[in-house]
């Protein structure tokens, strides 16, 4: 077993990995930026080392710094979490060149899957269905025009080096193509340092279904069934669940075998997620991309399969064989995850920053809270606005939804604006209830009700309590200022100031 | 007995407090009691419900409450303060201007309109790059561009006014 793991991340995922380390008796070392000195992951890790400025480029993305800390403190492995350096092949190569184990796939697998067009080529050759489109990066705008014309609009432009919705644009007609092409390339260049884009046929109203895969270093590959993550805003997931309420057992069998096939084709080791678009009408699914890392939404799979993915990652990296066989993995009940973001829905989803002044997490049967914040944590502009993942398990989807609603109501945060109200709105929506939602759910159902309309009914419920408390606190303030005034002399200017 | 005007989301409520009884818009709620747990947490009992309410006191009139996951930004003023405010507002003129602000700190990539352009709700006004994402900021009402206060390529703070629509 590994002895000491440096966790090259922050927030809830760093906390999650630290917990797995503790349970396995492995020492955990956190790294942190100047903005994160008091953050939860720093407090929970066995050791913590400052690595630079608040800007991620000067801390969590500084490969040399992280590797030199790892060597200095005698860490024998690095866990990258997700985001930051998790899917950076150069980083993996450098980590391994320094004799440190990278908890994740090989640099080659990351390169192959990170370049989306090479991934598409490989999948096509391995018999995994892909979305119709180009399997090479576009050489020019002219080539884009020609190809888009051939497969027909609407199309998607996507960053070849991309992921997470960045550098991605839907194009409905030829006259939109030029500006979309430029903007997607620009965004791709900024986000990934590579301006290459490619074209995919736009699939109308699909669902997003993905399969969790685990592979050891001896060629054993299994899946941990699927997750559905169709509730997304601009390709960022908001709510995920497992099992998917949208597929039958036959499709489940096909999609999970396709995922194992995809991972095997890359010679994959450790944890990954194979993402698919699913057409509910034809029941066809298409390979979208392979995420070569631990996924944000891994907990829903952990709850329904009763299997700890992060501990298994560490065991695999320690050179152990998979601790379970495919036959030993099955789905039990239903799990849902809600991502709690510090953002203001009514203000164009702007990130909300500030100090957490009150923080009480929900507890109870079947509730799991993966959080990176604590009372008095600072939520800054520097990092992802996701604060916490609430995950619930119950015997059925219906019961899990109710449990989640209660958990959200009992998650009390003050100091930043959160999307908890929006999550409650989604869970209440008939299209979420009957699982007829697609990846366009938020765009179609919420967008027309922005900025304020969607809140109306939701907020009516407790408006009297809010109004009453405001009047009570106002009255207290007035009495307070009257008594304060008495301590001053009858200086009329002072009196006015206090009134 | 004291009277207040409480505003939430543009709705005004007339509130009277009278020894544990509260009247909101003429509707009597009895058995109301309140205790402060700490500076950011209040306990409110009313109508046999007990709410634990995370609270932020912004100033003497503005409060933020979180009730069962919902965030209420509420303003409470005395009747006198409310009246004074209306007088001030009228003095400033019935201004129908809308300041379009940057919803987050970032870089103005492009401005889609010129001064004098007629715009419609939903029109793209400018593109703001923040957190590596390009965000299209759209008009929330119909009108005409009166002023543009920033240039393309300029960095803006959160809530900085980018342009004014009349």
C-alpha cells in the first residue's frame, strides 16, 4: 500500500480523498494557495503545505511546485482529484519521471482521450458508436462550412482538447457558423491552450448517460453501472442520479458493455467515466467522451453499488488487483446528487463570493454531504463556485427525491447566495418527476422564467415569516438606537445620524 | 404599537407589531415570538411553526434570511422612512433608466450595440469573459441604448455599470 499521498486539489474533492486516505491508513498531504490557508482540506489533512498565490495558475496548476513539494515531503503518490491537473498528460509524465505514482491513468491514455478527435477515431475503430461528425480537427473555417453543409444543421462545434462545456457552440444555420467558429476556437485556446475544434451532428433532445469504469494494472476492467446527468446548464451538470430512470435493462446491458469496450481499447487503468448521449426515441446511444479521472458525481454510484471508488483508486495505484469482480457489483435503490453552487440564478448565474457566516448541514438516514466549506470559509472568485454536493439514497427514485428535498431545505448557508432554491425548483418540476427531461431541460423550462418568475410560487410559502422577522429585527434596531442616543448629549446631528 | 413597511421582491407589506401579535396586510398572526441564537441565527415562532432562520443584517433596514433553503432579501422601513424615500424618488424624477451591470468581474470581449440603438428584451448587449467562459449578457427590457460606459477589452468589477438603457 502507498504510504503518503499528496492531494493536488482543494475543496470538497480534496476532503473526499483525505477521508479515503485516513480509512486506508495512508498519510494525506494537502497543498493550498494563499487564499485557502483556513480551508477545510487544510484542516483535515495530516499535513498541509502552502504552494503559492490565490490564482490557480500560481498554485494548484503549478506542476513544478507541486512535484517538488511531493519529493521534499516524501510522498509516494499524487492524487489529482478532478479539474486542475487531473487530465494533464505532461503533469502525469513529470510525476512519473520523478518516481512518484500518479493515481489515475497513464499519460498516453489521457492524451488519446483528451484529444477528442483521436478518441472518436479510436472508438469508431473499436465498435463503440460515436456521434456522426468529423474525426479530425477542422483545418479552417472553409472546411467547417463544407462539412457542416454535408451533415446538415444544426451542428455542434467542440474543442478538440475540450471538456466541461468550454469551447462548445451550437450552430443552427450557416450564417452563424463564422462567429461561432471564431468564438469556440478562442475559448478553446484560452481554456485549453489549443484552438482546434471539430464538428458533431447536433442530437435533438438527448439524455446524458455515463458509465463508471474501474480498471486495475493487470488488464481487469469492470463497470459500476450508469449515471444520468441530463440536468445541465450550459453543459455543466447540476443534478445527477443512478440508476438512470430513462433506460431499460437491455439498453443498460449494451451501454455498460460499450463503456468497458471503450476503456479496454485505450488500455485504461484506474477510474474513468465514459459519457454517452442517449436518444430516447431510437434508443441509440453515442460515445461523447471519456473522462480520465475521478468524476464529481462519483458518490451516486458509490451509494447504489455500495462500493468505495476512491479507496479502490488508491488500492489500484498501490498495485493491487481489483477487489471485486463484475458479478459482485449490482445496483441497489436509487441515489441523487445535487450540486450546491455559490451563484445567483437571478443575476445571470454570477458567482457569489463572500464569507460563510452560517453553515449547518443536513443529517439523517440516507444523506451524504461532501463539502469543502466550513463556517467562516471564504468563497473567492479564484476557484470553482461549487461548495458542496448533497447526495441521498433511498429505496426508490420517488422516495429519494423527497429525501433530497428535505435535505436541501435543511441545508442552511448564509453569507453567499446559493442555487439551493433552483435545485428545489427542479426537483418539483413535473418533467423531473416523470424523468422526461433531456439535456435541454434547463434551457427550455427555466430560461423563459428568468430572472425572477420561476421563484414566485416557491417563495410565497415562507414570505410571511420573512416579513414578520424583518419587522421584528427592525423594531429591535430602533430601540437599540434610541437607547444609544441617550448616551450621547442632545446633539441633534447625532440623533439624526442614528435615526 | 409600531407600523412598518416591509418590501420583498418589489412587493410591499404593511406590518403592525403589537406585543407578540403581528398583523401583515391586515391579517392577524398571534403567538409570535422571536429569540436570537447568535448574530447570524434567529429563531422565529409563528402559527405553531418554528423556524430556525440564518440571518444577515446588512444595515438598519436590510436583512437577508434563509428559510428552508430559500433566500429572502427583505427591507423593513418605518412608515416615515418609507415616505421620505418616496419623496426622494419623486424628486429624482420618474427615471425609467436601466443600468446594465456586469454580473461578475471579468473582461468585456465585445459590445454588441451602439448608442442610440433600439433594443428588445432578450437582445445580446455585450459579451463578458469570466472564469474562462464567455457570457452573453442580454437585455431584460425593451428600450434604447443611452450610454456605453466601458470599452471593448476593458476589465470590469462586479456590478460595474456597463451601459444604460432608457
